[in-house]
């Protein structure tokens, strides 16, 4: 088998991936992060790295990874779990015999908000099995920042089969915008229970976590490490911020919420260097 690095220019990344210089791997800590490419071979496998782990068992049984395989005539989606270094077969002869030989557009997505996915390599039979997806039409990049409704949280008594792919941003992408002929790329930064505002000193002493006004700029929901600056060439044209439910539950005042929203928007507009054309806010009526 031949190995293709996840840093290959043939692969299209969306969401937030970290790529330490010491290893030839990429890691996603935020659900919705995906890798896309064109596949025309006979076998495709994914090798995960040692950092791959489920961080929180209270995820309603959501699988860790989804692999969507699409052609002009059919499509399918399968889910997988992994732990540490593992090899997952995404496409094999059995798949091709029932679905056809392709070529296929493949999307590998971290769909569980409670997991970390490290990709070490894609394993293929030939160096020519993976190609870049040719641009078919103009695309619209949307950055979604949110909480449970955006990342697909559910309690342990329920299950969301496709995790964040069943949540608001990707339902909007799939069922509304793409049906109108708009090609959408969604970058998602969302986590259950997330507020917009940062906690006060007293709230922090009681265990409250940082709000999205700070947490957005961190590598992961579980770390205070500052994320690398994004590549602004493909910066978002639309910011969609869906926050406020948890702020309201914690009796955050409208003034405090508005100040935090203003701070976040100023930071985002500076970060993405004026690429943003539209801002959409989905907030609790209390803060309107």
C-alpha cells in the first residue's frame, strides 16, 4: 500500500486542523472538521494517530468519524470509531462491486464533539488513486460559531447518528443552500454548553469554562493553547453565530452579552482581514 500524507495539497481541509511541525500528521479537536478529495482506486484506508481519543463519554453514542462517498449516480455514508493508532477501511472491493467503480468524491469528517481525530495517512494501492477535487462552481465559505444546536449534542439517553452532520449548520448546507445550487463550505467551531461571555472571577472559581469570546481562538475546547492564525485566502464570507442560550441560563445581562459579542466580532473581522461580507446572529430573544 502507498501512503498519502494528510498534508498533501491534493486534499481539501475544512474546519480547524492543527499540524505540528514535528510530525507529518494533522489533528482535529473541533467537530465538523473534514478532509475531502477525489478517489479513483480499488482500496482506501485511513490510519489514525495515537492522539485519536474520545474525551467525553456523555455524547449520546455518536460515532467519531463519518465517511461520505459520492459519485454522479449514487452516494453513501458510513460511520466509524477509532482509538489511538488504528486502520479503518473506507472503500474496498465489496463497496465497489455494489456501488460501481467511481470516481468518487470522499469526505472524511470528525462528527463527534467529544472526540479528537489525528490522521497520520491515507493508504491506497497506487500513487494516482487520490486526486484533488476540481472546482465545479463558485463556493460560499461560512464560519459557524455555536453551542449544542450547532455541534449536535444530545444526552446519553438519545443518539444523533451522524453527530454534527445532523445539526443546524450542515442541515442548512445540505437541505437548503445546496438544493438551490449553492456550493457551501462550512467551518464549524462549536461545543455543548458554551456561553458567549467569559466567566467572572467568582464564576471561574465555581468551575465555569471560558466563553466563546475567548475559546474560539484556542486550539481545542479542552486547551488554552492559542490556535494558529488561519489562511485568509479562503476566509469566510459569512459569519453565523448561534449563541446565547447558555448565557441566558446563567442570567448574563444583555449589556454584558452585547459587549462580549462586539468584542468577538471585532476580533473576527481583524482575524479574517475584511473577507467577511455578511454577519448572521442567532441569539436568545432576551439579547435582541
